[in-house]
C-alpha cells in the first residue's frame, strides 16, 4: 500500500494516541528553516583566493563545486526543488557579488554587493539570514579579529560587523522577512594563553560597537554563536559558551546561538534548548552533525537531531527558535548533502509534531514513569513514513529515493561539465 490510502491508515493509527497528523503537516509548512549557501562551495565565497581559515575545515574534493554566483544559484535551485517545507536563504558576507557594484573590502561592503542575492531570494519568496565573515581574509592578524590587541585590526573587523548590520537591514526591508545576523569568530589560541580575560573584554567591546550601528531589532536579529574549540585553537576560544550566553543575556535584543557541534561530545543541545527558552524570548540554532568533533557532517534523522526537534516543539518554541543548517561536506555530491540534511531536519520536525506530547507530559507530571517509558517506546513504531510521504506529496517533492535520480542527472549534465 502507498499513497493517499497509506496515509489515511497512518492517520488513524496516530489518532489512537490523540495526534492530528493533518495539523502537524499544516504547521510544518509555515516554519522557515534557513539553508546555508556555504555547503555549495566548501565555504569559499567570491571575495578571496586564500584558504579557509578560522579553525574550520572542509574535507574532500568531489567534482562539480560551484565557482561563480551563477553556478551556486543554479545549485541552490536544484537543491530547493528536492526539499519540502518553507526555506530561508542563509548568506555569508564573503558571498558578496562584485560584478555590478565593483570590489569592496569586507569593511566597506554595501547592500548593492548583495543585490543579486536579493533578486534571487525575492523571486523564490525566501527570507534572508546573514553572517559577517570573520575568517578567510588577510586582515585576520595572528588568527585574531574582534579580539585582536592590534587596534587597527580590531577596528577593521568592527567596521565589517557594522557593514553587515546595514546589509541585514537591507535584506529585511527588501524581503519583508526579519534577518537573523549571526556573529561568530574563530579567535583563540593553540596553546595555553597568558591572558584569557583581555581578549574577551575586547570581544565584548567589539560586539557592543557593532550592535551600536542603528538597526530595528525586530527586523535585524543579532546573534552571538559560541564554540568550545577550533582546529589550531585547541586551548582557548574567546567566544566560549559562558561568554556568548552572558553577552546575549546582558544585552537587550541579542540572541544566543547554539551550534550543536560546539560542545563537549557528551553535552546535548536538546537539553540546552528548554533551558535557554526559560529566559530568552528568542534563540537561534545551527544544526549540524558532529562526529567526534565539530566535523560538520551532513545532518541525519538520528536520535539527537530528533531530540532537538522534539524540544523545540514541546516547548512551543517553533516561533521562538531560529533554525539554520550549518555543515559542509566536500566528499560527496554537495547538492545531495544539502538535500539530505534539509530533509532530515524536516523529518525531525514533522516527527516531533506527530508525538503525543501532551499525553507524555501528563504521564511525567503524574509520576506515571512506567507508562511514560512504555508509551515513548511504542510511539517509535507508529507509521511515520506515511506521514512524511504525505507531507512531501503536499509540498510537491518526491518522498522516497526517487529524488536521487535527479541528483545523478544533474551531476552528469551540469556538475561534471564545469571547468
Ligand atoms: C564554525 C561555526 C560557524 C561556521 C559558519 C560558516 O564552527 O559553526 O557558524 O560554520 O559561519
Ligand atoms: Zn555554526
């Protein structure tokens, strides 16, 4: 059995647990998830020839990487066509397009350098999120940007941050959708530093200067992303969890951003989501898959991914949590990497929306922990595949592996023909 009748059967199964799958499907269609442009070209962008720096790493050299804005846009279109659900486009400042407006360094970027992206987004009804790029640039001095003791360097990067606030305002104005602007720096030290507080005080001052750039906080939502360590900066990272969380908590309108690759391996972001939602009206996430470290593997429909989605849904946080994907795998077809990751997160959200959350909560609150365990295990066997299939059908995309044929065709006809 498959198709509509398969779904009708599944729907009745879910009803036995008090779950309305039609409602779950309808709700998910309205929830935006931000798609990171940087999976398409290994975080390279269009404004430099140098290596990827900042303690992050892509590995692999699968053929067909996008090298121009046109190629990247073409690949994003291909990926979008295979993903169900509502999307936003997540851009990094190093994806500025210089042909019409002429080159400008990072500290002098202007909205016109992103006009083509705005056109692209508007034509596809996408909101845009944004990230200043504090890496892969020759003004990163001794691995440092906003924490640099060199005032010239630090001011260059503060100007970059401010330019990005203005560009974020432009995105929000043009698309009519608020822009989430995320600040992440890789600044830190490979070995034991002599001063851990100095860089953090400079970082604090730098972000304060950046956010002093006039903006409407309901349209530009500025986040700070924490990290535990990066490659080459194993001993000390200025933007640690405590630092960024405290910064967000003490500055009106600033959101904390948690990337689930940025914690010690036994820490789970699923447990941190409800903790932060007790205090912050809104938070942001980078959804990735860390394998032993912040390796940024493609997101899968795995236990912790599901658990994160469950927490967002159970906390009634779908409107308070800004969700973005953040990974980069260059060892497989990059478009498939996008599609698998995006579909996995969509599955996790739909799965969470199809849980009998109220019933399970009641069992916990009445201390019926025996039945809670029994039911949590039984609901794992509900026919979720049929609900997913229906969701994909309603969104006009393939539900099964059929989409992969389109990836194969595109690889043969477009990717391998690229210079
Ligand atoms: C790095 C951070 C950061 C980057 C992007 C490209 O560890 O996760 O978010 O991945 O800015
Ligand atoms: Zn991240």
